[in-house]
């Protein structure tokens, strides 16, 4: 018989910790890129490649080209939309929302990762990667009662099993299970 494969639960930060890291990023392009990652649940590679035309202005919906060229749409929160509009006004790049310093292409994943690591250190945190923001996004949604299927769509997961791992993290779900088990155990026979 094959031994069971061990899987680790993804790490998630509190909203406050995510914002501490974001606010510690000095460069406005990198800071806004990381803000979009967190507020829209994006992978780092997806966030850096966002084009101005990917945001539908009337609906505030962002179209993302994810893994395997799968397309998905995610809403952009109003505060994030304002921040990226203000950023765009500073560079007015016609194609990329997060252009590199020359404006010819998008900023690099490596540049944003370096800025993230500096901000993380400035915020006094260890063992946190940019991908933790994606986990934190999913966890916050589930804590607020958003259906797992909706979270799956927003994250672009092909399988619901990829999304269900986040249900183990949320405090409200743990509390609901604890109450249900307590009720089961204390109910008369």
C-alpha cells in the first residue's frame, strides 16, 4: 500500500498584516501591483501583465489571463480601482498598468518580488511570499460567507478540490464545526 501524500495547508495572513506589507512598499508601481494581487486574488505573474484594456471601466471588472491561458473575470474593489487610476495618471502607459521603467513592457516578476521581500522585512515578517496574498484573499472571502464555488471561479481553479483547502483555514468555519459537534455530543440520546 502506498503511503498517504502529505499536503500542507496554505498560510494566510490577516487583512491588517497584508496591508502592513503593502504600505511598506516604497515604489508606487510595485505597491499597486501587490495591492491588486491581494484585493483580486491574483498570482504575481498575472498581476504584472495586466494591461490597461483588461479593466472594464463601467463595471470595474478585470479580465485576467491565468494559467494555461484560461481567462477569468474578477471585480476590482473601488479603493483599489482609485489607487490604480491614480498610479496610471503618473505614467500614462497606453498598454501596461504596471510598466517597467522604460515603458516598453510590463514590470518584471523579479522586481516586484524583491520589493515585496523588502517590504515584508520592513514589516517584521518572515516566511511570507507574494502567493500568501492569494491565500489570504480566498480565506477572507470564505470567512465572509462567499460560496466555495464563487471563490473557485475568482481564483481560476480548474478543480473545486484546489479551492476547498481554504475551508480548513477559516475561523468561522472552524467555529461552526465546533458548535455542531458540541451540539451533537451534548444532545440527549
